[in-house]
């Protein structure tokens, strides 16, 4: 940079702001030179710049616009410049493309922004009035921003396609240690229209949360417009902004109800965004406040305590938290089971005292309890509890028919999943089909509602169909919702990536069962790729998913007659399983036993007798340990593994076809 400055007879830039101004000065010089050399009477801009006819100040406005809109189709680029009443728009777009050609060479796109993003953000900030840097501001810049945002969002109207980038660029420019005057502009824009930030999407919300100079009061107005529940395209951004606001809110009050509700709201947003460990911290921090409130006024706050206990138990069971011990000790030894039992008992007391107010809360708690029991006691207890919850929902009054159907559909889907895990495919499908019918009816009335819950119900039923050998129905149902799940996975970093990986894994299995070997292998590879992302982000939580996806891939590779690749996938599955067991032996030991048995068969298929014998012996030892804990489940597998081990150690492997 110093050499370039010396060659131009200029001083070398000092500091980051000086470097940015220096780079932008070079852009301005480039526009001036092109304009001076262009043949404005000749044909449109050629490959050598001949015909370039855009005045430098007009190009300045076009580049400013491009930094805010990003690359867009020609029609949208035309609209963006037309909103500013710029002259000869087609020529400006053509000249801009000569200066900044599309990176991907895409035909029909215009307004490629400056790169890197930091330079584009600083260009926008320096062009806007309000800073004291040595760079000429432009009075038209704020008007350009408002012209590009001339469609408000508070009334539910659609916002321009470039709104997410525009808000993100401004928020990033207003980030820590950067441009205060850009934060002031954002404060004004969002005070007038807080819904604009929500319409801009999750990335914009996260950038706003990371901009300390954006006023917390403005962000409160933005948060007040968050949609209820999970919206995967917004969840990560809503969680990030809620986290910032939680600290702001908690620092300004000692009211225990405020502390409890702020932390509960934060926990819910974190869970939706897939940040489960952080959510559990917030839930634990809320519990003392709820206990205090329930002691002071049980009638008013007892349900809040019961709900907090149940939600915390569900979250902790999902993380394999603490000393879960299935077996005879049961409720007495497991703190998570103790919490869910306390929640149920409290709701039962409240429902006895005021059935109208609390019977639904009790039914919801029973559904949550089934989830805890599945993780801590096993599928049989979980399925019975889920059926109890479903029966409770059926008995509730149908004053609000939509809410009643939604509750019942959720309970039926959960019950179907529990029976599926228990191995009862018929009962699982019966519950799942009723849940799907209810969700379809709800979607007819409101197509955009309950998309998350509907996807989960469809995927659960798909697995149930597979259990009964109804593989084509399983594939059709999964493929019906996979585009939506894929959209969620792309929009929400982790929470739905794992759902997508699991859905693809199950789809690969069903595709193989109907003979679609090539499709099954491609789907299995995609499932492993997504599972790797999840495991890299949280190996404790998602290691089991990666192990399962690798085993599915190993089987699909065997079917595709690629035995060495299959062996590599099986070996990786065993390695992942060993790591999983170090995190949580009780939970992941069955997975390791399965992976070792798959490795045994893959080695056998490659005529590696000694390796197959080694894996077979380890499988026997692992299954002995599991059979001691749960003989009903694991004793048959142990007998098969012992038989396989004896066969491998007593006969010649050559010529044997497993």
C-alpha cells in the first residue's frame, strides 16, 4: 500500500479508517478516468471501456446502492435506481457492470457490491453524513436508504427483496467500535418501523443485536413484533437479540416475576435456535424465582413453577444431563425424573382445585413427561404416559376448536413416536395418521401455521410406515416435507440441520428397501454431510446422529458393491461411537455395539478373518454388559453375537458368504 501511495505521489494511509478512505479514493479515481476516456457518442460500453458514459457522481450513487442491495436481477436493479430518479438507467447499470462484473458470471444480474463486505460497509458509512473522517459525505445518501425502504413492514406489506442485506449492512457498519452515526440512522429507521427488522430476517436481527449503539428501547420494539413460537428462518436471530435484551431487562429490575419470565423467554428462543445447553442455563436460573413466587402465591404462580420444572426436565433429558439411571431406582435416583414428577404432582393439585384453569396444563405436562421417560426410563413407560396425555387432551372442552386440534395433534404425534421407539409399528402408525390428518386440516385453514410441528409429525409417521414395511408410503410422506425441512436447515444453523440429517438418513434406508440403490447412496452421503456439521458443533449432543448416518452409509456402500468404502465408513462409525461412549456410556453403549457388529461384517466381506474375529469378540463383551442392564432388549442380540463369534473362530472364512 505504501508503494502504491508513493507511486501516486500521495501519503501512505494511517490507521484502518485511513486505509478504507485510501481504497475508496482509488475507486473514485477509477470512475473519473473511465468517464474521461469514454466515448460518449459511441456504442454502449465495450470490453475495453469504450462507450463508458456515467458521470463519477452518478456512479458513486450506483455503487452506494449496490452495497445496500447486493447483486440482484436486472429488473430489480432497474427499480432500485429508478427509485432515486437516476438518469439513463440502462447505461448506468451497464457501466457499473463494467467496473464491478458479477463474480459468478451470472447473466442477467446487476449491482455487484464492493468486496470484501467490510469495505462495502465502510463505504456506506463514510458516504452517509454524520462522521468526522476525511471523506466527502453525500447529502443524497440518507434519501437513498429511505427510497430503497419505501415499502413499510409494520402493516404487513411485503418489503423489497434487498431489505435483509440493507439492514444487515447498516447494522454491521454500526457494530462494536465502528460508526455511531450509522447506528443513529438505524435507530431512526427502526423507531419509525420496528417490524422492518423482523422482515429483514435472522441475519439482520443478529447483526442488530451485535451493534451496541443501536438503542435497547428500539430493540424492545423490534422484539415486541417477534412471531410466537419457532420460525426457523428467524430463530437464530431472535435468540441472539433476545439474549442481548435479557441482560438489559434483568439489570433494571429486582422483580422476581420479571426475572423468571425474562429467563423463560430467553430459554425458549435459545431452544428454538438449537442452543440447548445455553437454554438450560437460563431455565435453571429462572427456577429459584418461580419457587419464590409459588411460595408467596401458589394459586397465581404454581402453574408457572410446574411449567418451568417440566420444561427444564425435558431440556435436561434431551442433553443426557446428569445421573440418569434406568432400572429399579427410577424416580428416586434421577434428579430429572424427580423434577418432572414434581411438575406433574403440582399440576394435579392445581387441576383438582380449579379444573377449568389447569386441566390443559396437566395434559401438556403429561406429554412432556413422556419425552423425559423415553430418555430416562425407556419406551414402554414413555408410550403409556403419552397415551395418558392423549386421552387427557381428548377430554378437554372444545371451546377453542383450533387450539384443541393443535393440542391433540401434538399429543398424538408424540404418542406415535413413543410407540414407534417401543417397536409397536401398528399403534405408532395409528396415532401418527390421526395426527397427520389433524395437521392437514389445520393447514387448510391456515397454510403458514404449525409448519414446524407438521413437518415433525410427517417425518415420525414416515418412520412408522417403514417399521411396517410400507416403504413407498414412507418415502412419499418424507419427500412431501423434505423441501420445507431443507429450507429450515438452510435458514437455521443447527436446530433443523439435525432434523434434516435424520430425515435423509431414514429416507436412504427406505429408498434401499424399494431397490433405489443409487438414490439411497446419494441420500446417505447427504445425511452424513449434515450430521458431520452437527457433530462438529456439538459432539456430545449429535455424536449419535453421525454414528447412525455412517452406519447407514456403510450399508448403502455395500449394496453399491463398494466394500472398501463401506469398511471405511464402518470404521469411522466405530471411532465416533467410542467418543460418544466416553461422553455418556449408558446412553451410547448400544450404538457402539451396533457399530462394532457392522464393522465385523464389513471386515468379513473383505476376507479379513482376524479383524472380523476381533470385532466379533468385542461385540459379545459389549452386549453382555447391555444384557445385564436390560435383558429383554439385548439378550437376543447377545445370543446372535455369540453364535457369530463361535462360527468365525471355528470355520474357514474363505468362500463364506455372510
